[in-house]
C-alpha cells in the first residue's frame, strides 16, 4: 500500500511540473488534461502488479477421503425372445413374396391366438426380397425371408406356441431380464451399495479419529450381465424335428446386476 501511495505522489508531482510553453486558454487546458490522463494510466500500471501479488491461491480442502463401495445380485432371467423365420426361392419375386406371406400369415394365426399381454407378445420382424445373380451378372431368381418374433414372461406359453407353428423354424432364442424385474432389482442393489458406502465412510472417519463426515461428491453406476441359457436354439431345433408339436425345450440363465457407488467425504 505504501508503494501505491508513493507512485501516485510521483505522478502528481509530474503533473505539477508539466508546462505547455506557447499555449494559453482552452488549448492549454486540453493539453494538461491529456497529460494528466497519461500519467494516471502509468500510475495504474505500476500499482496493478502490487495488487496482484497480494492475491493468494484458494486454500485446498483438507481431511478429504475418496472411497467406493459396490453390491450385486443374481436373479433368474424372466424374459424370453424367440425369432422364427423362413426362406423361399423362386424364379420371380412375386412368387417368393406370396409364399412368404402364406407362411407368415399361418404362423400369425397360431401366435395371435395365444397372445396375452406381457405373458406373450407377438410381432413381425424382417421381411426381405433379394435377387440371385448368375455368372453373367443376370438375375436368375429371387430369394426372400420373413421373420416372426415371440417374446414375453410366460416361458411355457411362448415355447408351446413356437412348437405349434409349422411354417417357420427357430432361428434364435434369447433370455434376459424384463424391464419390471430389472428396475426392481436395481433399486434393491442400489440401496445395498449406498448403505455399504455410508458404513465404510463412517468406519474410515472413526479410524482417523474424527467423529463425523460431510459428503462432498458421489456418483452411481450400474452394469447388467447375463449368462447364456442352459440350452440354445440348436437343441431346440433338434427337439422340434423329433416332435413337431412339442414345446421347444428352453431354460433361462441368470442375470447379474451390479451397482457401484464412489465419491469423496470430508472428515470433521
């Protein structure tokens, strides 16, 4: 502060010593004002570094601990998805399309008769036509495919319905967790992970000799991993060949939902 005062005094002295020989009246006043402004700017330039030196860096927080905790749970998969498909070939596209429509409509009649909410949902999948080319690059025929998807929570109903469909064959089966089951499971596992985080934070705080802590920041992440079913689509197709009307033999696997909680606390 003393340096700033001396700088201002020097600037004031310089202003008093300024003379404008040969000038008088309004011209002299404008000249003096311009000179005073320039000297004032010079004084500010000298004072600014002094003020900047007095500003220190923000203090870093102390007694901060970073930690994490996690929890997981395994549950049986309750959502089955079956993809049934068929392919047709013919010399012209119209014939292929008509044959696919007949096969798909027959399968839809059987599937829709068993459809029931989340127990069994029915929807069509891909329906495609493509030309077959010969060695000379000319179209020699057409090939097409149609797909029907059965999915839901009633595994027995889905497998039995697929076994009664004769015009399509099983292409793929997949087990997963339904949305309702996943949401419920994530809520339970998340509560466990948070409780473990709080317990560990309290334990660490006491171990360092403090009484309590404040939560500074926290983040929550989740993962969902599923194991493959016990029996895949190959075995299901073999069983269907042996008994065309028998339900497809499928067995769900398990899904593992894991929740991790990480963050930092400040002990006090």
